[in-house]
C-alpha cells in the first residue's frame, strides 16, 4: 500500500486513531487485517452519516483487508444509549431482522458485499448463560461505565439510566472478543464503546494490546447544527432518489460543505476550500454531483442537476411528474398526504399549508380546509421546493 493511501485511511474524515503508530506499522507491513464495523439496525434508512464510516471501511477493503460488517441483531433490541437523554424503545427481533435486510441492501452501494464477512451478534450473545454474562459484567466497574458523558449528563439531570444500558458497551465490546478483529471503526461518538472492546480483547486473552480503534468525524445534518440523525429528521438517506439527494445536499449550509467534501469525496481539500471561498454555489453543485455520481451514477447526477436547473434556476415546471386522479372532492391535506404521499401525515401537510409551501396551478393555498373539486383540466400541485404532481379527474 502506498504512503498516500495509508495517510488517507488514517487521516481523511478521521477523528481519532488509537494507537495511530501501531496501525500505521501494520498497514505499512502489508499484514492482512480484520476490520470490524458494528451497526445496530434500529430503523429502515442508512444516511450519509453512515456513509462516512462505510466509505472508510471500503478503503480498508480496497487495500485487501477483511471487512467484517456486523449487525447488532441482539444489541439493537437493547438500544445503544450513546448520545441519548432517555432509554431507547425496545425493538422486536422481527423489526430488527427486517431493518437488517434493508441495511445490507443500502450498504452494498458502498461496500463490496460479496467480499464482506457478514455477521450478527445474536449468534453469540443470545446463547450466553448467566455465568458467562456475570463474567463479562465483572470486567468493568460501575464507576468506569459512568464515565460516559451521556450517563454523566443524565445523572446530573435526574434522568433514569436503566441497567440494560450499562451492559451495552460490554456487549458491543464482547463482539470484538468473539470476532478477534484487529481494528474497529465507528463514529467519534462510539469511542467509549470501541475502547471497551479493546480492553476486553486484552482481558480475554485475544490480543496483548487489543484492537486498534479508528473513529470517523460525525457529519452535521441538513440543519447545519446537529449531528445527522434519523430522529431529528435532518438526514439524507442512501436510498433517496438522485433528485432528492441532489436537492438535499444543495440545502446544507455553506459552512458544512468542507466536511462533506472531506468525508464523502476524494476531491482535493485545498481545491474544495478555494472553490467554496470563491464560488460557494458552484462548490455545492459540484459536491452534489460528486456524491450522487458515487451513490447512483454520473447520468443520474446530470439529470438531477438539470431537474434542479428547471425547477429552481429557470423557475419552470418540470415536464415529468407523477399524476394522480381524484374521483371526488378532496381536502387539500388528504390530497397532499394520502393521495400524493408528499407528507407523512395530515399534521405535516397542515404545517406545509400554513407555511405557504403549497400551491395549486400557481396559486398558493393558505387554508388547510381548502377543498379540491374534480378538475376540468389537469392541475399542477406543488409542495415545498421539489415536489410536483398533476391532479386530474
């Protein structure tokens, strides 16, 4: 492996490496390593935030190392307390397995899944007996687990911490004991859990020094302030259509662009920084094209760009849009949410109307009780900046 590739692996989009010198020597030696990424399938969407660590995993894979893509089939039913002010809701096994299937499909956009070692920690954690569980719990003290910043915060605020949440770092760490991986990667908010794995490998005799730990930078969401998160709704999903992905990337604040360039592209950062400084609009368009090309195709990226030009630069109505027929009078809220699927609920549709984000044939609809009658001609419904539909009878 070239020095540049090693440098990219250890620095680009990276928050911290423990221990950097050890991992650099292993990479320089040509030793084939086992690289683990664990992910709890707690929802249906992977995001560009997940893409940061998946991209790092692909770098290791391209360098010839064995990638372990680990599903937390068991730990997902407990819920990682990292960064949470309350206990996560418990998921059923069926929900977790369904989510895992869609995660695998989405991860294949970035990883060569055929070359991955796909594992599920339900394999070993589900069958642990009480003696094995108590032995594991004995490896850490309450004081050590309470060193987590989120636990400290919740204690200070008088918010309950349930006992199963205490076990989460130990269970995640035990995955590294079973898998005997050389490196574990994750987001920077996972450092505590990953370090527990390093410590457990030493205590269980897997490795004298324990796994090396590499954490990636956390990507800020489309709101420009909070970490990209499904629960906050500020995320860009890997399964978004090219047009949706392109539009959402264009909506990110200018001050987050350089992080997106660093974590999600191979573009030279000095060049990206100069472009952002001199022409932020072009920099954002180039960023959107680059990411959509990576996750979809160059053709899709160009089409998404042309669609953006038509809708927002030329201020024209696109030629192609879905068409929905109505056979009776229908309320504007039902039309937006139930017929067209442009909102998840009537409540969300109501907010869009009240915000002035809804128009019918160019006329803004400000009344949430507005009734759409059977149209004599096709009408164009516009919701927000990017959603169009033709309504006919």
